[in-house]
C-alpha cells in the first residue's frame, strides 16, 4: 500500500546555495512526526520545499499517491495547512484571521463566507480555546494565543496534513505543553497527520511518534524517538556531549546536556 | 444569521452614498451662475434655457470626471497599499505621475501640440505613464517573480529620474512652455473633450470591478505573500494584475486631469480608520470616498475666487495634508 505521505529522492533549493540533498521518508496517516537537527541542517529548507516555496530540483512528494507539486495552489491548501513560527497577522480580529482558512474553498465569485464556513471556523476555535478571543485583534494576543489562532486557522482549512515550523519556540513551558498536547490530540481525534520542526529534543522525544534527524541537508537518522535520540548520533550532529536516559514516567528518551566545566572536572577524576 | 460586520458595512456604504448624493447636488448648483437646488428638478424636466446648458455641458461632465478620477486615484491607493503592505504607498510613489508629467513636458517642449493638436497632451502623458509602468515592472522581476520590495525602491528611483529629466527640459525651454508645463502639472478638472471623460469614467469603473475580483486575495495578502500562498492564493498573478490595474488607472487619471495629489493616500487611510482593513468594504469605500473628496475639492476650487479658478491640486493638497496630519496626531 502507498504510504500516506511520502517524500522520495527530494532535493530543493536554489542551485549554488544551500540545497536539500535527496531526502526520502514516509509518514503514515495520523502520525505525529518531528524534524530535528541543528541550525543550518536543512530543517527549514525541507519545510519550504514541502510547502512549495523553494523550487524542486529532483524527486517527488506524494500525499495519498498524489504529487503535491502538481496540485493547484487551492487544492494544495485544502490538503496541506501550514503554521509558521511567527504568525504576524497584523490588525485583524482572531475570527477574521481564522476564517481565512476557508479561502481555499472559496468559489471564484464568492464574496462572503457561508454559514458553513463560520460553523467550521467556530468549531476549531473552540477546539483550540480561541473562541473567547474571537473579537480581539491578532496584534493584541500573546505569543501562545497567536500560535493557537494559527493552528485554528490551519485546522479550518480542513487539511489532511498539518505542517508546523517550531510553533513553541518562543513560548514558556506552560504554553509549550498546552500547544503540543493539542497537536498530539489532533492526530488521535481528527486522524490528522502532523509534521513539525522542533528545536527542543526533549519535547520531540516526549511528543513525536517518529523523528527525522537532519544534518547538512541530508537525513542523518529516522525512526522512533528511541532509535533517533541516542547519544552517538546527537553528539555527532550537534557537536555536543550529551547523556540520554529514559523518562521514568513516559518511558520516552530524554537528553541531558553537560557543561564544559563539569566535563573538565570529570576528566581530572 | 446576518453577521454584525456586514450590517456595519451596509450602514457605512449607505451613509457614503448619501454624502455623495448631497455633494453632487451642491456641486451641480454652485458656481459662477447660481442655480439653486430647488431649480434642479425643473431644469431636468424642461431641458431648456441657459441654466440647463451650463448644467449639462459644463458642470455635469466635470462632475463625472471628478467622480471617475477621485474614485480611480483613491482605489489605486488602496490597491497598492494592499499589495505592498505599506500604508504610505500611493499611486504617485511608483513614478507613474512622474512618467506622465515627463511625457507631457516632452510634448510641450517639442511643441507637438501645434502639429498634432491638443489631444497630444493626454496621449503623451499616458504613454509616459505606461513606459514607466513597464520599466518598474520589468526591473522588479527577480527569479521569475515580482520582488515587491525592490519594486517600491525602483518606483521611487524612476520617479526621481523622471522629475530630473523634466527639470532639465524646463531649464532649456522658453518661459511660455514652462508655464504650460507647470499649469498642466497643477491639475484641473476643466476638460472639454468628452471622449477623454468617457475613457476616465469607463476605466475607473472597470478598475473597480477588477479590484473586487481580487478583494479576498488582497485580504489574504495582509498576512504576507508566503502565507497567502499557503492559503491557496496565486499571489504572483494577483500582484501583477493589481499592479497593472492600479498603474493604468493612475496613468489615465493623470493624463486627463494632471497631477492631483493626496487623494490616493489620505482617502484609503481614512476609510481604513472608519471601517477597518477588510478589502471587501475598503475598495468600494475608498472609491466612493475619493469621488466625494474630489467633488467637494473641485467645488471649492471653482467657487472660492470665482470667476477664476484655483488649481484643484492646491485644494486636495492642503485639505488632504492637514486632514491626514490631524488624523495621525490622534
């Protein structure tokens, strides 16, 4: 059977600059996959390759057997929703912003949102706990609230695949956990497939079903968090000494850092 | 359930239409020959007399031109501010008016009027505007796509070059020619060629129609180009079509009436303040607002020192500039 989401031999970018080099991986339906790797490893390039912002050099991307890059922009937006790091929606109300998620479903001469559009937007605003903020300006929201609104807008597109670029990077742990719990539930309750760039290895290990570790524009390792988050690969990719253990409650891998001072003292002993 | 927002829009549009009708009536009745408001219906019924001729031959064409040009300039401002995501952009920022003025200056300096006739002024103005439009457009193409930021910069630069060339022309020509150029640049709605008035009218309403096809894409562009694309908007085509539409509207307006500043900047800004940023109401609101603004300014321009006439650019500049400063001060 065809995998739900499949990237094969995919290279993208502008020749002469940093490019993604023949990346292949698959994500089954309903799975929450994380992309990890240091800065400059190609996470964002891969992300922008999937969204189509960067030109494809080789290979293909398939969603349910359909080539993503052959799709019309609108059809693509009905299948793939994107949440970026910074929402920066400007001076629009939360409800207006979330309703923009219905734009891919708009007919050419359709001028107003339908009742159905409003109902769908409301449903996902309630799910993301942003309905109470609906009349506020996006500018007036906190970082965490903006991300929630961003997710509500993405869900309003009713996509098959949700693509997130470090949605929790600027947030405190309360907000991080709230948003990641929500994203995890989406897979379980809506059958949504999620691919997310994550910086924090521990969040990646705790929440993601599978991980893809990038290095220099290639995939270094892919598999379950237990397979990917081992000290050998992490030390090689991040050029940092780490210790990995298993979280006693969740049984998920955890990564510990060690300071230079501690390392020196350890060596003396 | 009717959305609250839509009710607000309808009320706003109704108010604007009422204001427009009032402005039209005042404009038609005031001028050198006093025609009172109560006389208007009678005149339209009998269709005779000097008053009727003045009304239909002088004031009505001028009114139509004011509506077309005011609407077109203000609409262009709203469109360009939308695609550049910059509230300071106006139709003249991109060098369109500079190109038109240069075209007219060339025509005057080489006295093409005497050989071809007066129609050459608007024609050469329009040619100048279109040349600049294509220069800005093609210089801004990077990697097969329009680069919005460099487009703005190139527009401003091209505009400077055009005005420098024009100053050069003015420095080497006769003082009569300089006077004609300056007079043209100051702008006036006093246009007797009904063909030009028709072009202005049809083009401005076609522009409004085209703009409305892109009202929702413009809303999405408020999020930025990349994010609009994620929502399935063909941003490249949207920006190209709207840029050309706004530029042609500006080019036609400037060719017919000269440079009338501030309408494209102040009116969309004012409409945004009142009704918000949704382009579905902003486009129409700006169009009507610009029309009303120009009707009022023109009525002032031709009545204050009657029987003489002030250049309308003076009125729009002063009224617009002071109004805008006043608004931003709040």
